[in-house]
């Protein structure tokens, strides 16, 4: 079984974004998506600290540390891009002006509950931050994460045990093993990596899974 790397997950997500979309990239793994937006389409990437039209990561030694995303990582600005203060940025988030928000997650429930913050254990950020605004303000929420924790525990669970960011908001989950839609009838696997079947994927997933009638192989 060959899992996707973090960069390959980001590449797969980038291919899914429709032309002309306004998209927020959350802290961590989602920021990698900026490096893989396909040529020939226009996607305006938003960072909650106040940037619109974020570009890919700058080359080494060419970083401008006055231009960073919400995770304090250096980024570039594409032509037509803009900076603004946090109040305007949150107005965009809360006002329904974002088509998609791509967020990392610690846990997602079978009904699409999102838990992507902690109480500060293991050096994690002890605050929900702007994720709660993004989770309810964007038109669609995609989660991007490894399928299991470093210890092998499922991240896709029946019921979240971590503090919720927002209930029933995630519509699609991208992991290193599968692409899964959150539907009214439960979790539906749309793509799965080669050499992995549903039974083995279910063993690594606490919430119940079913498969799409058009199940495809997940590639980077």
C-alpha cells in the first residue's frame, strides 16, 4: 500500500478546485495547496491574516518575511493581490465571500463534524483561531489530513472526542489513502489508493464507509 505524501495530497486537492474560485487555505497542510494550483485556471487564495491572491512558496533565500500567511510561513503575492487588516479579512470569511475553505483536522465525524483545534497539549496551538469563522462562513469546507494519527488511531471517527470547531460542516475529506464525500447517507469513498480495498480502509476508519458507484484510484 502506497500512501500519498503530504505534497501529493495537496496536489490532489488543488486539481479539484474549480476555475474562478475564492479559496481560504488553513494553517499547516492546506498551505501546500498553493504550490499546486494548475496552470490555466484562476483561483484566488485567501489567508486569514489579510492576504488575497496568495501565490506559491518563494524559492529558498528569496523569502520576504514581511509577506507571510496565517501560519507565519513566507508566501508570494500574485498580480492583482492585496493586503488588508484582519477585520476586513474576517468580514470576507463571515460574509459568505469564500467558495471553499480547505482546513486541516485532528478529527472528523461521520456526519461531518470538524475538530481541528486542541486544548494546547503536545505543543499544539491552544485556541480555535479563525477556523470557527471559516467553518461556517465558506460555502463548502474540505478537510485535508493524514488518514490516521502517528500512533495509528483513526482521525475519521463516529463521534469527535476533541473540541468541535463546528458541527456538520465538512463536505469532502482528502487523506493520504482516500477521497471521501460526507453525504446525508454517510461517508462515501470516491477514490482510494491502489492496492487498498474498502475492508482495509474501514479498519483504519472508525466511522462507517460505503463506496461510490464510480470508485476511482486515488493518484497524486
